[in-house]
């Protein structure tokens, strides 16, 4: 990310880059928080193209790829038709490159996230016939679209203990991982070669497995 900062500083000084209206005085182009990245620019084509080239350079040097499923573009003070145009230009420039989107197939070496977008597009094609959403009479809705593309597994008896509106999301996630016995406890870390001692971190007697740590360890029984 330090490399990205340096390249951005370089191009904004040397090229005809236009700052976001509220960032010009500070010469602010980006903010980083952990692995999240916010980029600020004026919404003109020239600045966007510069930014895309900077990101392509950064990706080639670092191997880091943008996750398009987790990425968003936010506009302020830009006409709707320009927003559409910018989004279409961006996707075309990076991925589609003028091909027919309906029949488009991602390249073999495309990123996992872009292949996922294309896979969803193909799934939607199956139920979108001559401009009509065939899954429900009222037409397309987010709910029916999501139900169509999501993986469906048999309902388990414990799901309401984990996923309900009163739970803290982080707690739900950890509980879910525990029930699936997928926490990286010592019994697993030993198999991976990360450590050699698989004894419980609390009692130091028995092997640290999910069953022991959450049900059998004397500390939990006390
Ligand atoms: Zn123990």
C-alpha cells in the first residue's frame, strides 16, 4: 500500500489529475484502513483513467487484485447519465472491452471475483427471458434474485441459535465456526505444522479440540 501511495503522489504531481472538490486543498487522494481503501477523485474521464492506470501498475507490481464484489463507486453532484456512463466505461475498460455482455465469458486468468460476477450473470440469463423475469409474476425483486443465485442447503436445527436479530454479528460468526468445528485450534495447528504441542491452552492436560475446549475442559465445567 505504501507503493500505491507513492505512485499516487507522483501522478498527481506530474499529470493532469483533478482532485475531488473537497480534497484539493489537502491534496487528499486516498485513505486506507486495514485492508480497505478509499480513493477520492473528481469524476472526469481523464482523472479516472489516470487512477485506473495507477491501480493497474500497483496490481502488476504487488499482485493485489481489487475485489469487485466488495467495491463500490459513490458519486456526488454528478448527473445520473454520467454515473451510468462512468460505471460502464470502467467495466468495459477493465474487463469487457467492447464484447457483448450477454454472451461475455471471462478469461481463464480473470480474478475469482470477476468470474463470480459473470457466473451470476449467466444464472440470471437462465430465468430472464425476452426482458421478463420469469420467476415471479410481479417481475424482478432483490429477494427472488437472491433466492435464485444462492446455494441452498438443508436447514439445520441450530440455525436460530446462531442467526437471529438479537445476536452480535461477530458472535454469530464465531459460534457458527465453532459448531462447524472449523476454528484453528491446536489439534489442527499441529497437523498444519504451525506448532508441536496440541495440549489445551487452559488446562494444559488434554488435546485442544473443539469438543474438549467448549464441553469437556474442567475450566468450562467449573
Ligand atoms: Zn482444557
